[in-house]
C-alpha cells in the first residue's frame, strides 16, 4: 500500500501536466481555425466589394444610357408640340438632365457605400484573424505554465508524503527504543 501512494502521486501529476498541455494545444488549434475562417471571410468580403463596385459602375452606365434615351424622347415630344429650344422647354430639359445626373451619381454613391462597408468588414475579419493567431502563443504558454504548476504541486505532495513517512519511521524508532513521542 505504501508503494502505491508515491506511484499515484506521480501518475496524477503526469496526467495533470499532460492534460494542461493537451488543453492548451486544443485551444491553440481552435484559435487557428478561427483565424483561417476570419481570413476566408475577409477574402469573400473583398470579392463582394469588388463585385459591388463593378455592379455600381454598370448600373450607373445603364442609368446614363436610359437617361439619354429618355431625354431624347422628351426633346422629340417637345418639338412635336411646337416648343422651341428656349423658355420653359429648355428649363424642363435642363431640369431633366440635372435629375438624370443626380440619379447616376446617387447610384455610384450607393455602390461606393456598399463597397466601403464590405472592405471595412474585410479589414475587421483580417484583424480578428490576426488577433486569434496572436493569442495562440499565449494559450500555449499558459498550458506549459499550468503543466509546470502541476509538476511542482505533485513534487510538493510527494515531498510531504516522504516527510510524513520519515517522521512516522522516526516516531516508531523512538517508541521501539523505549522513548516517548
């Protein structure tokens, strides 16, 4: 029975130390997985930003084409009614041109806003990935510190056991010699 106690202390200490290291490695692997996912999300957000910019440009160009056609139709309709290019007809055409340009610029602005939002999301995802990676070392270090603490605790337990065992042996020796403890 006496031989089992030191073996149990050593086994318990070893398992505790290995468990601390394994736990740290698992956490580190999870952080690396999170970092990879963040990198992937950032790449997807950057692609979406590029697509949003392209779509915005295409939509702006299409709106400008539609506006030119509509303005041409408006000019033809005014000419058929007998309006000349002066006075209220000119004012009407000018206002239509301004409105068409504002619509095109608003389309571009909305696309840029969407693009900027997606690029900001990509930047945030890259930051989160970098933060996860930077925590890997700290997690592993904490695991090794915990393992070291387990070993020191086990050594202290073994030392106390050995001291107690030695003290009991000394007490028995004194009792056998006829002394009192």
